[in-house]
């Protein structure tokens, strides 16, 4: 099956890789301070890192980017609030599987929004990816369902809406040949909005945590803010602008593969044959699904 890998695909796979490492980092940092404090530092430091890139060319921030940055900053804060608080309550195993459901939610919502349904085989590939996630992360078993699972499910649902909306608005700008949305500007505004609001939630907690973080905590926070937030947001916004929300969701669906690999090699967790089979199924489903989506999108653009 012939297909090509674009820069957007590589960026999104890179985002999936670093986001896969975020679960372990959040779990460790949860012991050092409240989850909202983690988000405050993550977003504010992420804004600083993105600001360094922004200062290089100082691209003009348009009115559209202003309201998009505010709206998507709120939505991303909401998604990560649900996800971070949920992970702190439930297990990483449960959270990883539930988040992967967005692989199915996204093409359904995008197809309904665009009133143009992807081929049935694409949805077969998304189901395969979720089954692969189930096989991959069940090696250590599940904890009993709790409030954390409901919070993570909410994160998966709202992440779906977030990704589809960004894709629709940025790609509409290109299609109508109006001034394009800058991924740097959008990511910077998202981080500033989300970081400010999460800091104002409890400034005293943020100050207390900053004074008590040790070297390991700051290294983990640096990873979260630089790679998972700054580079992650820019990569997500740039990648989805040059592809589709459904393809984005499928490529990000490789996140459990990276999460499990990091847990095995850095966290000392074990993974048996079923887990390796699950990882292979996810990779195969992603390979198949993105080829289907690419062929369908090229055929649509040619008509």
C-alpha cells in the first residue's frame, strides 16, 4: 500500500511520543503538589518557551487569532484539567485506554461536521487501533472504575471537539484564501490564557510548590512545559492545519505505544507478549488508516 509521510505526520508522531511520556511525569509530580499547580507551571513555562520563538520574527497577532487563542486556551485547560485530575485518581492503564477512544470519536464528529463521511475501512482501522490499545495496556490489569475514569472520558470527548474545531477553523482559512492562522501565535495565546487562569486558581499553591520542587521535579516540569506543551502545542496546531482532524487523531493514537514503552524502559514496568502484540496492532492500524485517509483526501481535492 503506497503512502507518503508528510512533515505534519512526523510532527504529530513526535507529539504523540512526548505526550506518551507525560503520564509518568504527571504521576510523579502529583506527589509534589496539586494537579492545578502542575498545569499552571506547565502552561506558564510553556508560554515562555514559545515566546522565545515568537520574538525571533514577531509575527503580527490577528483579531481572529486572539479570539481563537482565548477560546482554545480555555478548552485546552479544561481538557487537561479533566485528564490530569483523572490520572491522579485512576490508573495510567485505565486512563490510556479511555483517552484512546478519541481515535473513534474524532472521525465520527469530523465526518458529521463536514457532512462527508470517510470510507468504512477507515473506521475499521480506528477500531483496530483501540483494540491494540486495550491489548497494549492491560498487562498490569485494571483498577476498579472510579471518578477518575469518568474525568478521563470527559477529557477524551472534549479533546475530540477541540481538535476538530481547530482543524475546521485553520483549514477554512486556507480554503478561503484569507490570512492564515499562525501556529506559533495560536499556541502562545493558548498557553498564556490557560496558564494565567490556572495560576489564579490558587497562587499560594503555585508559590509553595516552586519553593519546594527538587531537581527531579524541575526536570520533569521542564519536560512537560518544553516538550509536551510548547513543542506539543505548536506541533499539534501546525500538523492539523496541514492534514485533517481524523488523521491527526489516528496518529496521536500511537500515544499509548510511547507511554507504555517509556513506562517499561524508564519506569521499570513489565510488558508481556500481549502488550507487544497490542503495540504492533496500533502501528498496523495507524499505517492502514492514514493511507486510507490520505487516498480519500487526495481524491476529494482532485474533484
